[in-house]
């Protein structure tokens, strides 16, 4: 995979301190954060690198430690950027939760440092840590709410332009 390398080496304690700053993991006890840091893969991506493509099989999710990404979906008129995400964002979890192909592509818009969390570990974390499950539900609900607002605005624009 072009533009991808192992992320910078860090001590487990440093990894745990970084994970604790992520809202999704803030309430998780230290021993579980150590397990997460130890069992996850640290990856760095160059600007322009693709973490995954729309339609790919979802085998992992990514936590953005540093850098930023665009979330891009295919449309009849070409690729459309639907979100720009940065530090502490979590991407790729939808295909894991729904057991469906990736719903979008994710592209690095700056040099990127990530923690890749395999599907099995992700589900183990959800089973063992209800607080993490609640945080993911909150995040997904917020995304759905934002999407509904954007659709409502787009719908109103179409109606006012007489295109509906």
C-alpha cells in the first residue's frame, strides 16, 4: 500500500496517555487502554494516501491520532467530500458495526498518524466496555442528526429552485 508506514514508536504509557485524551476512550481503565495500545497497529499515512475505499470489506477501524482526512463518497457526478475529520476522530466503524462494505473512502489530507483497530478487538472492546459503546452510539447519532440537517437544507434549496 503506497504512502503507508509504521507509525512512530512510543512507549505503552505514552500510547495510553494519548488514548485517554480521546473522548471515546476517556472513561476506560488503564489496563484496558494498555491492551488496546498493545494489540492495535500504529500506522502513518502520507498526504493523499487512501486508508480504505468505498465498497472495500471492513476489517478494521482507525483512530486518528494526528493529521486529518476527508470522507469521500462516489456520486453520479464524481467523488463528493461529505466530511473532514481530524485528531481523535474514529473512522471505519460503520462497516464493522453493520457488517457491510465501506460506505465511503477515507483519504489523508495531511500527514496522518493512526491506530488501526482490528474488527475482533473492536467488538471485544464493545462487549467489555459499555461506556465505549455509548460513546460510539452518541457519535453515530450526532452524525445522523447532522446528515438530516444537511438533507433538509438541500431539500429546501431544491424546492425553492423548482427542481422538486
